[in-house]
C-alpha cells in the first residue's frame, strides 16, 4: 500500500473494462460519501478514453437519484488503446491535474487496475480500485461487483432450459461467460445441478463427461445439463457438443447465454457490496492511502496492493466443481 500526504479536495470516479451490474451503486456511494466529506466529485466518462479526451464533469447529489437499481454504468465504459502508451497516460494525467482532481476511484477489473497502478507509478496520481466484473476473477477479493447478479441471471436461464431438457429427454450444454475464469460456471453448475462443469482450468474432459452421463442413464436419468465457461471466445459449447457426438453418438443441444449475464438490475447483494466498497474507497483516499484495491475476505472489507492484484491469478474453486459432480450422481 502506498501513501500520500497531499490534502485532497477533488476526486474523480470512472468505470472501465466490461460493465457489471452494481457499478452504478458504487458510483453513487463514491459521489454521496465524497460530498458528505466536503469533497468535489467528478465523473470521467468512458473510462480511460474520457481521461485522455478530457471528458470530465462534476457530479452532484441529484445526479445519483434512481441509479442504484440500474444495470450497466451511467458513466459508460470503454477500452483505450491510447492510454496503453506512456504518452497517452501522460496526456490523461495532465488533463486530471488541469481539472484540479487530486485522486481517483477506479471501478473495473484487472486491466483497469493496471492502468490505475501506472497512473500512480508514473504520475503520482493517487488511485483506489473497486473490483467490478461479473467474472469474479480479481485476486484479493472473495467477491466482485456484478458476480452475484450474473450467477443469478444465468441460473434462472438454466432452470428454464432444464424444464425443456426433462420434457424431451435431452442433453444440453449451456455456455456461460467467464473467458479465463471458471467462477460463474462453477457456481452456476453447483446451484443448477449440472452433471458436469467445464472451466478454463481443464478440470474435466469430454471423456469424463460422457462416462458421467452414461452412468446417469444407467440409473434411469433421462436428461442432463452440462455447463461450460466460454473460454477465450464464445462458442466453446458447440465444440464440446461436436466432440461428444463424435465420441459417443449422443446429440447435445447448445444454449449460449452471452451478454445477458452482464445486464439487468443488480441483486441486493451486489448493491450492498458496491455501496460498501465505494464508500471504503473514498475513506481510504481521505486517510492518504492509495495504489490499493478494496476487496473482501468473507464479510470483511480489506485493502490489497494493486501491484499484487494485477500480478496474481485467482484460482477457480475446485471444491465447488467436485461437490457439484458428487451431488449430480
């Protein structure tokens, strides 16, 4: 954790990377807690693009009315190739300093935190991160903003698909988001009673899944649900279905849930988590703490150095997948 001694009077808040339900609740907390502490708060639009292009505007209490229940992000989000270059970061830092902004709250994922860490390292602009991503793949925090909503959105869809699977005695492969992360897949798989869960960790194989399905059929099971994380690109479920057909002759229907998992009104859990984290981020800056992320250990909020967050991989919970397999027998 880094520290700074400068007294702050103006802070900026921005969202970066993929949107996640609950980001607006975090923005709301930053703005209202900041103003309650006699700070001026500025919103930076479209993440680092807004920082580089100087799209910065003051936020007032009234601007936060009726946003806590909205999905997405009212500040918009985008990825900036210009900010990835040193000259782009220098331009962003100059804009922030010209606007009189003393410190920042970054709401986003690991790529966003790498940018935040660079702003501190290269230009001594204090930043505190708030983890906002449905993938839940940020090291140093048990939960990230948006994860609970994404899991519940996917679970509702899977429950509906299971009705059809049972009615037609079918095998379904449901693809959830996650890219390099298996957290949505493992949680949804356990909660949805999936027969097998495929994650980027490669904890299972097509052959194991086929054996598992055949064992179920031998016991009288007439339908099955397999869950897979999308991997590097959407469509992995089709590859799995084709492999299962070639190796076993079984036909598998595919359902790719896609970006609906990112949208929608955040759950109560995500609204509460986002509110706590946003408030804690402002408190940390007021204490002179920066280059950190606000994370969770159980129900407790903790601070984790951004350098550690961006360099350490968060592992999928293997025990959840093992339990899901056991309970699906």
